[in-house]
C-alpha cells in the first residue's frame, strides 16, 4: 500500500450537520455546549472539522454542512457516516425507500409538528372526526378531498391508518400554505413550530390532526462503520459527551459541612440526611480541617435546591453551597449501547 493511502480503520468519521438557518445555529450550539467544537474557515465553505474540548487525545471528524434533506439522502447512499437531521425528513424518506440510516437518539431541539391545516373559514371542521365526515361526503359524490403536502408518504400513511376514504394527496413543491387559496388543494399537511405562518395564511389546525412530532435526531449509516476503528472511537466519544451533558442538565451538586459526634459514625449520619434530602446518588464525604467535622458532596434534583438547603440547615449543615454540573458520565453509555446494538443487529 502506498504510504500516502489511509488505512481502512484510520479514516476519519464523516459527520454532516444542517447548513444555514436556525437549525444550523441550534445544532452547532447544542454540540458546543457538550464540548464538541465544529470549525470552518468561512460560511461559504461547506466543509469543516470537528474536535473535542476536553478529550484532546480522541480523533475528530470531517464535517460537511448540508441541507437537512440531503443529509437523509447521503446517509442512505453512504456518502456520510453520521448526520443530524429532522425526524420528519428521515421518516418521509424511510417510507419512500428502504433507507439504510438508523436513528441513535432524539436531541431535543428543532422541534416542529407535521399537522393538517384547513381554511379558517371552515367553521364546522375543527377535529379529525369532522374532516372524516367531510371526506366521506366527497367520496359519496365520486370526488376526493385534496391535500397538498411535501410529505406525501407520511400524509398518505396517516390517512390510511385513520381509515379515511375520499382523500387525494397532492405533492407540493412550492409554498404549501397557498395551495387552498389558489385552488390547488382543499387542505394542507405541513410542518409548523408556532402556527404563525398558518394563521397568516388563513389556515387553522384541527384536533387530532397531528401527523408527526418532529425534532432533530442523530442518525448513522451502519454499514459505513464496519471495521472502522477510528470512526467508531470518534462516534462513541460524541455520543458519550451528548449523554453526559444531558444527564447533568437536571441535577445540581450540593456541598456542605456537618459536625459528627464521636459516638456517631459519619455513614449513619449521612444515611439519615440522605433519606430527608433525596440525594440522587449516595454522597461522598471527607474529613474537614476542623475536628469532628466532615465535608459532604452529593447530587440533587435541580428543582429541590431551596428545600435541600432548608433541610440541611435544620440538620446542622453549614457552608451549604450549590454548583452547576456540566458532565455526568454513567458507568456505561446508553447511547453507545444503542449504537453497538444497531451494528450487532446488522452483523457488523
């Protein structure tokens, strides 16, 4: 093999993130807060580099900035190894083809719902049941209720699951919200996060008309990771950092001092305190500078800060301080387990 060639298991991970718009900024901010940096020289350059703030010895990744829909397609064609994209786009693609991509985790940002929206002037149509009766009326007349959408497969599956008759799905490549006004369709199925665009275009959602709840997710192309030790090492680090930050987001660390009577073992005292404070994990302690005083550290639920302080003060605790927890690693990463299970199920 030529010295300039890269060994199979030394190739860097290829990671795709959304390009442009709020989804890009939300994605980069999400990764940054978890110690995962994405750098690129210019907004006009669609390639960058991923590195880790603390895990300096870990391999990084090559980053491509792509449209969310392109990320789904390139995961399927194995042009990228990992990508962050919308659940809605991935599900739409999955229904239209046998996608190779597998979801590892939902990330909690970029949330939006794929919903049915009808003209606001339809005062008698406020629920899915109302819409079903309307569609049945079309069907009896030999006609159909026309639905415009970019999400043809998801919308068709929804109406089939709900047992609708007399519905025709129209693929919309333009501004879907205008479809009822220009006569292209009667109603629409579209993605919305606040509902403002729908209202401004004289449309309203209906009860029971949510087709899909979407958010940003991390997907992998499993076959790309076969024998790729460097790629897997980088990916596992990414997943561990994501999970450790998420596990830390709901907790605070409390540190305090408490006096221990000579005849009272520290563990017995801490057991009593632990029951009253509901520590998330058993506390750790060490001897303080003062005689018969121990320093204690424990994790508590973020919503119990004030109550914990009051309980500790009542039990003789002093120098009570609370600290933000940035990372909280488990003995075994659940996201890494999901990844390993995905690879194992595919014989990888």
